């Protein structure tokens, strides 16, 4: 059973990096035209996820590095699912 935990701790950062790259490429493929770009809470989600991941890592449940990377990934996924409202005219479009 200890071998399984060792494998999970070794493979988890690579899985997180792969999922993060998949999310970034999916976001860039969906935003081909500048007119169709919508803003979302991806950056805010990553910041909050990093804070929560470091708190979980500091509590001792997982290592801090794995907590940070998984928190950022989960925060990015949740943040990109929530679209920002347009509250007026953008400065770029006059």
C-alpha cells in the first residue's frame, strides 16, 4: 500500500501540469477572434486556489507543492466556468 502512495505522490504533479496545459490550450483555441473574447474569473480563481492549496499543504494533508499546483488548477477550472458581466463600455471599443 505504501508503494501506491509513493506512486501517487510522484505522478500527481505531472498530472496537474498536464491538466493545466489542457485548460490553457482549450482556452486559447476558443478565443480565435478578438471580438468574441469574453472575460472570466480565471485569474481570480487561480489566486484563491493557490491560497487554499497552500493552506491544505500547510495542514499536512498533502505536500505544499502539490497543494499549490492542484489548488491553482482547480481554481482556474472553476474561474473559467464563471463569466464576468459587461458593466458598461470597454475602453478599447470607442
